[in-house]
């Protein structure tokens, strides 16, 4: 080869190597970006990034998939989502929609604060996208607003605090009926604020104050009746206690009298028995002039006195002149 031909060949080889390196690098980058991820707590649909066509044959669970660099995932949250009809500040990711404005059965204008929690059915994600694309929440909001406005036309607004549980249950059931055909579950509904026009609200306050006053009067009357009945029962118990105490005192006195009488009777009986025993056993000794004799009454009395004096350490004697 000539020198200039050698340099030309070397340049061609260098260019070929450079092209191969660039191609390999590009292919490596394309291979890396061909892996796409569905985030946790989401479900996904595969979309062709070049044509914009979405594959509605199946949905994808959270994870990483090799789908090609020309495809990407449209992701939908599978956790609970909130729709809030209120003027209060809302949490991140929740649309601020304002109060739900409607009229009750009597035609009164009302403003309601309502919160709704819903959850899409991830297995029906292709149907959700086919019917509503990614604007499904706007569809839910529109249909819920209309349905809840209609249901408030069926009851007077004072039922909301007279029978709150029933009103909320009816609104929750309407929410379920609206979202079920739209491939979502109405997980919960809270009616947490009600406002009326000023004149109706003031009238309602006066009505409630009057009713509370009536209930208070009834309760006070019932309390008075129970207090009177309690006082009557207490008086009866006190009277019964007095009667029982008096009967017990009388029984005690009778028992004491009976005991004293029994003791005295027993003493008299014992003395009689002793007197008879002494009379039968103690005799006057026989002498030459007379036989053994039974003591007379006066002798027995004298004998007893001598026995009594014998048992005493000292005693007083009275001599009669």
C-alpha cells in the first residue's frame, strides 16, 4: 500500500468504530428506558407514546415492566379519593368545589357541606378509560352533584338534625347508585354542614329554643314528681323504723319483766324446797323426857336465821329491853 492509502483505511476503521460505539450506546439507553413502572397504590394502562393509542385489553398492577421505549403507563390511584363540596380549605389533591346548593321539600334554599370518599375498581380500568378517559372524577362530581340535589328535594331540612342518621344513609345510598355504573365504589359520605337563608335560620333557632324550653319544663315536672314520690317513700320508711324501734323497746321491757318474774318465782320455789327439806331432815334431838320431834314453824325460822348469820363474817344485833 501507499502511505496515503494506509491513512485513508485507518480513518475508515476509526469512523466505523465510532459509529458502532454510538449505536451501542443508543441501543443501551433505549433498552434502559424500555422498562416502565406502575407506582405503588396505582394501576396502569399502557399507551403508545408515538400514536397516543391506549391498550384497553388489560390493566397493570404496581411493578416494573419491559414495554418498549415507545410505550408509557397512564396511572390511576387505587386508594380512597375524596370529593368535597365545601368552602373550607381542602387537602392536597382534592378539588375545591364550593358548597352543594339545593332546596328542601318545602322550597327553602340550603347550602350543604358534603364529603364523599370513593374508590375506583381497578379491574375495570379499561372501561373507565373507554367511557371517561382520565376525566372520570369530573364525571363523578357532575353526577353526584345532580343526584344529591335531587335527594334533598325529598325531605324537609329540619329532618337533617331530627333524624340525621336516616338522612345521611339516604344520601350515601344515592352515592352508591350513582358511582356503581361508573365502575367505582362509594365508600363513605358525610353531611357535616348545613346553612339556610338568614330568616329561615333565625326562625329555626327560635323554634328549637322553644322546643328545648318545653322539654326542660317536662323534665323538671317529671323530676318534681319523682322527688315527691321519693319523699313519700322516705316518710314511710321513717315511720316503719319508728314503729319497729318502739316494738323492739316494748319487747325488751316485756322480756326483762318476764325474766325478773321468772327469777323471783324460781327463788320462791327454791326457798320452799329448802324449807321443806330442812323440815324433813332436821329434827329436835330426843331427851329422857320426850322423843325426837319435828321443828315447828317458828323453830325453823329461827334455824334459818342462825344459818344465815353463820355464813357472815360479822353482823349487827339489836337487843330489845
